């Protein structure tokens, strides 16, 4: 009997999530797949900029750019949370195989945990500290050679940032491809999810 009530609760919560998504998305007119395509493209632009030393510097010292980058990642995570809830809904009939379902669930779960907002902010905060140290010690580091020089240290920092952001980019693009296979718009919510407050 308790399992029955649990299933009812899960179904009601899923319907509430989908209803709130439908209410949020009435204004946009784009499909979820189109919205995520746009969001993916915008994220890849932000990520590309962050992978350079000048982009990292912008993130560290310009609140507008920092807020834009964090906001973009929050939108992606919001979107993925909604898709995750959608996939967990036992009433949803998804026309994909069990293996692909597991892959999607793993990728979204990994994106939500290993590469969440906190991980992103912690990594970039540490990168900003490193960047600030480089700038503070620039004159001394310019006297060094190889990887210990100012330019060498910038190259190392850029490589670390690129590696971290590559993991995020890879998951964002992969989730985008999976969305095109499951066609979430078939399930009565359409339009814009990218406006997260």
C-alpha cells in the first residue's frame, strides 16, 4: 500500500514539474530541442572565451561576464534537471533503448554532480587565484624560462581550464544530441525554458 502512495506522489510531482515547465515555456514558441540547441551554442561560445587567459581574466575581474557565464551554466543545469525529472517519470514512454536511456541518465547525473555550479565556481575561483598570483609576480616570472616563465605558467593555466571545460562541453553537446533522440516536446510542454530567475 505504501508503494502505491509513493508511486502516486511521484506521478503528481512529475506532473507538477511538467506543468510548471509548460507554464514557463508558453512565451517562447521554440521547441525544447531548439531551445537547448541555442543554449548549447551560447555555452560553447562562453566556454571558448573562458579557455583563454584573457577570458579567464574577464571572468575574474568583470562581474558582468562572470554573471553571464554562471547564469548560462545555471540555465543548462536547470534544463538538465527538468529532463532528468522527465526521464525518471515512470508514466513517460520514451522511444529509446535501455542502453541509451542508461547512458543519458549517467551523462546528466555526472553533469549535475561532477560538473555542477559549485564545482565550476570552485575550479574557476582557484584559477582566478592562480591568475592573480601570476599577475602579482609577473616581473619575476618574466625572468624565468620554459614552463616556469610568465608565458609558460599562462599556458599551464589555460591547459587546466581547457581540460575542465572540455568535460562540461562534451556533456552539454552529448545531452543535446540525446534530446534530439527522445523528442521531449511530444509530451505537452513546448517553448522556452532558458529564462531562469
